[in-house]
């Protein structure tokens, strides 16, 4: 016997499957319990499938919306990048045009260099600001971050900020320009050279052969980097400030007391006039231009000669104007000329460290013995036994 009840119409009915006298599910209660478990599981799975299908549809729609937004944002950013690029190119073009105008209407190389530096700085600053505000959504967040960052950097990078501030002072104040010859004293070391470049952080200096390198350093040709903050802490000298290209240089030599010091002064003055004539005239013209900016009291530009009493003779000091970039060369030329002229003068004797020894009895020492501070070396003999007198 086979007996089957429908489960779709009435789930409470049992399914009895029997064959002959044998039944496949003899325990009807266990069958009913298993049926209810399977039916509940099937219901949950069907509900889960519906939820999954609904979620899949939602995520599919969201994915499509995200794709649309991404495409729109990519297009927007691409157009934005094009606008930013065009703006940057316009700024660069404007800066380039201004530089061409500066070169056309300004003929001073120092002013051209300084103007180009300022234009580059402003151009880079504008480009950085454009990029920041273009890609930064929350400006207040940037201000907050920069505030905390500035407080920490101001302590940790004090020298860096001082160098930047020093650069602003140098550029605005105009105390140093590219091409100037300056002298820096740092921790006992003396550096004299020409300014090659003035960047935001440092000054690049080329050390030339000068009197200082000849006397102290004994080397030249080095590239020296000086932080810009030196303008606040270190004394420095500018040999070519305010359009001046000349400086005063002096040569000293000593003659004996019995020499014709007036003739020696005349020789020194004439030699200085001969070689420094061109620099004297150019300095006189420059002083006229500088009277509108500075208070100039002594505008005498002619060579000056001084005769000074020293313990070992008369020192002749001649001062003259020379090119700030070629001081040592002119000094050498004038020194050679003075030596040649003095050697032809019988009444002028150069004093130099030496020792004077006299042999024999003499009632009166020669006049040169009055210059024993010079200790000129002379040896005299009259055939007598030397008394061993040393002066």
C-alpha cells in the first residue's frame, strides 16, 4: 500500500509511504518535526535570497552612481588642471615679459639682477598659493595646520627663518647687491670677495686675490657661502655700495731722519696722481650723484700724503683712490714707481731694520749714527784697534 498526502495545501498532513506491509517512515512524529525544520529553513533561505537580490540591486545602482560621479570628478579635475596650467603659463609669461621690459628700460646690471630675483620670488609664491587654494577644500584647516607648524618650525629652524628675513632685508634695504665686493669677518676669519648670487638662504661669494688674501689667508679662488642672517649678527663692509667703484688705499714707507722728506712726499704724491688719475675723476662724479642720498662732508678725491714721525724715522703715507676690484695691482704699480724714483735721489735713504757697527776712535760720529733706531748696517775702519763699540 502507498499513501501520500499533499504538503503544499496542508502542511499538517503527513506523508506515509508504505509498500505492502512495510512503511518507509514508521515514526510519524519524527517525520513531522523534520518537516517543520526543513520548511522553516527553506523559508529563511527564500527570504535571504530576496534580501540578497534587493541588496545586489542597491549596490549595483550605487556602483553605477559612483562610476558616474567618478567620471564627472575626473572630467572636472581635468578641466581644473587645464585652467590651472593655463593660469601658471600666463603668470610665467607675464613674469617673462616683465623681465624683458626690465632689460629694455633698465641698464644697470645690479638693478636688473635684483628685479629678476623679486619677480621670480613673487611668481613662485603666486603659483604655490594657486595650487594650495585649488586643491584644498577647507582653508581653515590649512590655517590651523600652518599655525601649529609655524610655532614648531620657528623654534627648530630659527636660523632658517632668520636667513629668509635677512634676505628680505638685503633685497629691500639694498645694502648688498650681486657683483658687490664685500668683506666678512666671521669667528676671526676674514673673507673678501665678489657677490655671485643672493638666494633666499645664503650669499654666494667668490674670493678674489686681494691685499687681505695676500697678508692673512694666503689663498684665494674659493666659493664661500654666507647665511643671510649675518646681516643681523656680523659686521661687514661693502666696497662698492651706492654705485661707488673705488676705495682709498695707502702705501707706507719709512725714510731716515736726515733724508729730504719734502722731496719724498712730492715723489709719492706724483706717483699716486699718475696712476690714480682716472679713478679720481670717476669718484668725483660719483660723489656729485651721491649728495642727494647721503651727507658727504669731505669730498676731496685727490691723493693725500702724510709725513709722520716714528721712533725709527719719518714715515711717508700716501693715500689714493683705486678700483675696488684691482687694489693689489695698482698698489704694486705705484710701489714700484716710488722705489724707482727714490733710488735716484741721493738725499733720500730708505730706513730698514739693520745694525750699525763702528770701528776705531772717532771724535764725532757720522750723522747717520743719529738714526741708530734704524740700525743701518755700516762698517768703517781707520786702521786703529777697534774699541768694540756697538750701537
